[in-house]
């Protein structure tokens, strides 16, 4: 595990350990925030005093979401304390059992349902934070049918997704909306093959709602960040949510300045079983929806700033 450095756990009891849940990009996209909340709840259920923390990348991105357990005083990470693909309540319970020595009671009155609801809510909140409306709406209509308190949130999300009147029951005939919150339309200008299975897609847009990767203003200079955009592949009915698209993140190979000028290039590999890339390859759309730039991570500065630009 070379992606993150570990210090000693500063725990108050020799038997205590710390659970570190990866919150890097891939893990967050696959529900790390929900996993952390779930593990916290399970630790509380068994009366454990071990601490649950967020961490940077743990180096297991292909098996996200993941977590590790750091034992007090340990100088090396025990391979048995690495947990990957934590995608179920039982998987979270195994992490807690390993860290505390106690198996969380999953069969208690309402425990499983309460934690499942918590996981769904956390996953929905993350999807909302990155404007992934299809993912945010996944299963929400069914939940709102039995929990009236969720109906207002359902209505708000449908409006942001461009469907204020709701999604048609006949999803196969659902057309794309005319406007989608935090997205703008881009024209596909060219596709240049690079290898047998990849190509450079060049897009252009004059829509000022496309935003900027480096926000500035009020006396502040642009902050150095790495960034990506979300592409909506108009595949029609799908298992990822009720909307007629799937959402995929791509990191442009073009610069932030080019984005601000209305140009964007993305190197995309086409997978035979990939919903989004297969659509791009076969449909050859004239226009696509791209989200406003989303921060992937902050780029650390090598040296100190020569002067303070903003003090507020």
C-alpha cells in the first residue's frame, strides 16, 4: 500500500484500533460516505470505542469502496486488516467485528432496514453533491411511496434533472429534457482514432453555463486543482436510475483554459460492454451533455505564495 502513509494510532486503550475508510475519488463515487456512516453506526451498536476516520487513497481503487484497520502500535499493515468491496451491510459488519472483536447484531428490530436507509441516503447525498441526478433518483420514488417525507426531495431532484412533471411510466419513450441543472450542451466536432479501441473526442460549446475548472473572483486567484466532467450518455432505460441516461466521469486531456474558451478534448477508450462508450461509438451524437467541472483533488503547491491574495 504505497498510496498513503500511516502513523501510529493514538488510542486510549491498548486493544483499540482505528478504522480508516478511503474517501478518494473512486471510493467516494462508489459509496464511501455511506460505508463510513454505516461502520460508525455498527461500532456504536457493539459499544466499541475504536475510532472511524476518513482517509486518502489506500491503493485499492479497482475494488472500491475499501477500508483498513490500524492496530495500536503496529508498524506494518496486517493484510488481514484490509477490506475491499464493502458494498453490503454484512461487509461493513465484518470490518467492525475485526476491529472490535464483537459481531454487530444485524438481526435486531429494524437494524438492517435503518442502516440500509442510511446507506441509501448517504449515497444519494453524494450523487447530489456531484450533480449525478440519475444516481440520486435511483430507488427514490419507491422509497417516497412509503416515506412521504421524501416526496419533497424527489420533486426537487426531478426538477433539477429537467423533469418537473416526473418521468413517464413508459421509460422507453422518454425524451431528453431541454435543460439540466449544472449541465450544458456541447457539440461533437470530431473523433480522431488513436488506437484500435480508443479515440480523441473533441467538443465545443458557447454556453456560458459550462462553468470553469478554476473559479476566481472577489480578489481571489484561481486555485490549482485537477478536475473532471460528467458526460450523460443517452442510452434510454437503464438500471442505474429512472432517467434516460447513464453518468460517466471523464478527465479532459485539454486544459482548463481551453474549457473556458469553449473547447474540450477527451481521450476515451471504447469498451464492447460499456454502456456510455458503446453509445458514443455507435450513436455518434452531434451534441452531448457535459457537467460543470468537478474537482477531482486539490493540487498541492510546491512553494509558499509570494503574497496574500485574499484574507477573507
